[in-house]
């Protein structure tokens, strides 16, 4: 069981960062994030997330051109930006990922609505696990949904079955420039036990 300090690192003290310190994130850290997040639960172990980690200045500028104006500068300044995509043909890998159900591919193939909802839901779960992995490794995150999806798909996923789900800046956040902490709903406002 995690202690209170460890829980705070992952949850209550973790913040969405918009400003970044000029400190690199190594390829080894990126690999470590993936090695932790790949264990995220997904339905039928479908694992539809496909992630592009954007680090180079050239590729960063291509991504910045796809971002909404409010997200452009913070994306440019972030050491790494993860584009969390969703493979719309994830079911092609089910024989490998879910071998105890050899007919699992047939559950999805040709059913676009089920493919879309499964890919979106499960790649979102995997993206959340990626953020938790980053935080566990001492990094900060800034997830975003303000972007032109068609542009990102054309620039980073052309010729594939992958579509962007969301984008997340990763690095060492500048705590001095955080917004005041926003409130959250109480248990009573958001939950019920039945």
C-alpha cells in the first residue's frame, strides 16, 4: 500500500502544468513511462493506444501548428509532448493480446460503432495510466484537448489506422507559475453508494 506522501505525488499534489522548466526528459524516462503504463487494464486486453512522443524542434513545430492558440506556446516549451492515438484496427492484434479467445477479432471487425467506442475508452484509460507513470517517475503532465484532430492525424498518423485521442505535455513543470488550485466536487456531489 502506498503511503500518504506517495499518494499525494500521484493525486492530490499533482497538478496540470502549463509552464515548463528548461530540463530535458530522456529517452530512458520515456521508455520507463511506457513500461509502466502498458499494464493499464483495457477491455479484451485490446491496448489500442499508439503514442508518438514528440521531442525534436522540427517535429514540435509541426505539432504546434496543429494546436489551438492557447495550447501552442506551452506545447512548444514542453520537453516532450505525447500524442495519445487510438488504433482503429486494434482488433488485428487480439490474437496476440487476448489469445484465450481466438474469435475475439470477430467481436469488433466490421462494427464501427463498437470499434470507435472501444478504441476511445481504452486509449483514454491508457493515456491516464501514462500520466500516472510520468508522475510516479517524478515528471509533471499537462493534458490537452485543444487541437485540430484532422491536422494531427495527417501529420503524425498518415497512412495508418490511428487517430488522435488527446495530447499531453510532459516534463518538469514550473510550480511558480501554476494557477491557484481549482476546487473539486465532494463525494456527495459526485457519487452514491447503492
